[in-house]
């Protein structure tokens, strides 16, 4: 029984920042994905449950930071130095197996970066 709800999306100018959050329950690794109009969904970042190990897509490395608060069952995505190409619907997902099999997904939150 896992439910995911994303929040924190919105409209921001290029160079600005946003912080997304995802409310979840259960012991699981967590990931962030995004999908731009007319394009396939792509991986953004991942964080483990036990040790907080992180993995980032090359396109966001150095600009985005994933973190979590296990006591509150919440995962965050801090996005800095945003670019127009970051515009997409952002989804959080849960991987109880720890094998990158994401069984639970949120409904998504829109992030729009203007030039």
C-alpha cells in the first residue's frame, strides 16, 4: 500500500529555482522522472532508502539535488539554475524492490521554465 503525491511545480524564469516534494509511504528507493510534450519519459534522479545513495542524469547533475526524510515519508527534488529545456511534467516513483522496478507512481506536477 503506497500512495505518491507530487507538489511544488509552477512557472519560473530561466536561472531560477524550484523545489518539488513527493509524499509517500513504505520502505522503498525513490526516483524522479520527467516527460516533456511530444517526448518520452526520462530518468532524472534516484535515492536509496537505507544510505541515501544518489544517482543523477547527466543533464541535471550539478544543478538538481534529490533528498529524503524517511520519518516523514517524503522525497524532495531541489532544482537550481533552471533552463527552458527542463520544462516537463515531473513524476515521483517508488521502488520497493531496490532493483529499479518502479511499482508506484504519482500523477505528476507541471514545471515550466520561461526564457
